[in-house]
């Protein structure tokens, strides 16, 4: 079996009521593919309804080095994403990133 150099992690948070995200999914979800050597995000998917939102967040996250800490990435979201689901997206991201670091600690 081929050994992968990436890991897939997920994070979820409750979506704000009254948004299309809530009506369709009930939660904000994020899936990140992260390079295990460089800690860079190489792929990202989201539970957004609009394709433009999904593409925007891919551009925002892909290439980011998680070893730089999550705060610069959260700041980037706060500066460029103005929507009712902003905080839910941040919480989902924090959950996914924490899961990634927890996984690495277990495998060392």
C-alpha cells in the first residue's frame, strides 16, 4: 500500500440560524488536507452553499503553513470574510487544526 505524505482532518461548528448554511447543513464544516512534512494546507473543502465561497476559501487557506500558528490564518479570515457564519467557520477551522496537531502528537 502506498504511504501518503498528507493527512485529512475535519472540523465542525454549529452554523448560525437564518443562514443558508444552517438551512442546508446545520453546521459549518471544513476538510483540510495537510502535508505531514511541511504542515502546509494542500487542499480544502467547506460546507458552503455557493461555489464562489468555496473557491474563495480554497485560495485563502491553500498554501498556509500551520506551523506558523493559527492566529494569522484567523486574522486573514476576519479581514476578508464578512458573513454571519464567520465565527462558525473559525471554530470549525480551529477544530480541524487542533485535530491535526493531536494526530501528529500521537504518531511521534
